[in-house]
C-alpha cells in the first residue's frame, strides 16, 4: 500500500537511491528511519534496501565496505559518512533464536518487508514511489500500537531479542503492545535465555533511558524479567507495610526511576537501590515491615547483575556507590556535607542528591516535607562548598606527597598516605586550615611524636 506522506530525504541518501535507480534497480530508505520521520523525529541513521545485489552496488559507488556482504549488506561511504545498503532478502531458518542460518536474495520489496519485526519498522520510501506501507505501519502509528509483522510467534521465534525490543519501543513511544503480540511474548519469553548478555544489556538500557522506564512492569507481566532480571520479580512480590511507603518494593523502584532524569547511572542506581529488601524483610510486633541493612545487600545484588549483563567497570562502580549510599541520612551542616563528599567522591555526591530526591518522591507522603527540606538544605550547603572551593579531596589539599617528602622529611610509603589523609581530615573539619605552611608545620609536629 502506498501513501501520500512526503518525507524529506537527506541529500546523500537521495543520491544513493537515485544512483541505484538510474542503473535500473529498485531502492528505498527503509525501517527505523522512516518510522522516525513519520513521527517527526531525527533518525539516528539511514538504511537503504534495494533489488540490486551487493556486487552490483559495489560497481555503482567508488568507496564501499563489505560490512555484511554474506547477508547482503554493503556500506556505501560518502565522505566520512557510511550508509548501509542491503539487498532485498528472505531470511532462512533461524538456528539460535537470533541469526538466520542463511539468507535468500529476492527481487520483491514486499518479501523483504515481510521479514521485519514490527509494522512501524516495515515501511519504505523513495521520492518516486512515495511511502510503501504494506503491513499497516501508519495505521498502527495512529493507533499507537506495537504489532508484529505477520505472525508474532514466528517473528519472536526467529529472533528472541525482538521480545525485548517490543517493550522498549512501547516505552520509547508511549505505545501499547497489541494483544496477539503480547500473548506471543508471554509464550516465548523463555527464549531470551539464548540471547547474549551484551544484547540484553543494550535493550534494557534503552528501556530504562526511555520516557517510560516504568514500562519495565510490562516486562515483568509478560515474563521477560523472570528470565533476564529475576531479582526484580522478587521485588514486585514484596510488600512494604511501613508508614514511609505506599507501594510494593517493585512498584516503588519503578516510580523512583520515573522520578529521575534520563541518565544511565541514575536510572540503574534506582533500579537496584532496593533490590536487597526482599531478603532483609523483618516484621515487628506491630506488623510494621523493616528492611535493615538493605543498602549493602542491594549493592551486592547490583554488582552481581551488572557483571552478569557485562556492564563496563566505570558504570558498575558508580552504580554500586549510589546504591550503597542511597539511604544515608546526612545532617545539613557544612562539615557533615564535606565529609560525605569526601567519602562518596566528588563525582558521586551530586548524583546521590538526585537519587535521594527520586527515592523520596516514590515514597508515601509521611514526613515528605521534612525529607524534602533536608535535601534542599543539603543542596544549599553543597553549593556553598563548591562556590567557596572548599577542600574535600587530596587533589585540592594545599600539600601533596612530594611536598611532605621534600619539606617535612618524610619517606615514600604507607605513612605518607596516612599523613595526607590525617591532614585532609583536619581541613574537612575546618576549611581555613587548607594552608601550605600550616599543613607542613602540622606534619612536622606529628612526625616528632
């Protein structure tokens, strides 16, 4: 089905399509770039599909890269930009719930679009033919629906990662998942066990960074998290009968993620911050639930999951710190805040404030005003510390190891590090003491004892 929708193609995309068509072949921009244009979004990249073979494409352009020639893909280089051009194809049998064992090239655009995951991703466009929408992608955009092309069971059986992509697209676009598609997800979610940790990680992060991280609840309801994040399922089943809370642990986590800005470390920290609660649950004589020690247990769980999903060490370390400290009460006095910044790290403390605020907003209204006032006072004190450039780490201490060796007669080694930390302790208590001469004299006095 063709449509009167007009899409403004970038100059280089138009050039590639026209070059292929002038040689007697068909060519269209296809997939996500067309969906994004229809939605008024800027596409991240542009894919082109064609009836020409990879070798025919190589003859038409000066610079090409054989990025996936076995599967019909050649990257056409125009300047420093690369554009993937793929021959119309029919995927053969899928052997690992992810990749086809073979591909069969076809001369039919319809057959090529038929193998794609969702209707909104199965539209093609060129300026001569207009929008080609055989499977009702535009209709599903109007209905705000994620729906598989053809049989959902077949699409998900071919590539299990599509199961997560369905929820991720729903979260990114604020769409619902069509009933038969959702039913197929529930049936085939166990196939996600065959997908690599790296792929699971990438889809999970895209979901968490979407406008609706709380759509992770859909992943729970359809059995996805049972496979990729069973720790979250325990949270969804754990109530919090406590004046500070009005949700289960799982719903509280979802609400906390929704209450913070779209940042990977922040959203991950809030995903994990209370995951230790199910194993820390105790109930007092009055029937009130408590979760003593849950930050430490949550940190351990976070580390295990982040390693399991192959996250990088920088992300793991930042998330661990935020989970460890998320429940820490700090009295809003300058010395307390300076010490907290020193202990947590200068890069962690401002994120800690954001995590605490989101955590608070996802709780009940019990003592809400006092909690928010504490956070506001902490922020004001912290901003004063920054403005006055008060010392909160060894890197801004007025002396360093070389100074102590040269001017205080110290030897390199553990004692040197210990001395620097003792001097830092004094400066944290009183910023006015961050004076080179004073600190050197203090070090010399300490050495005499």
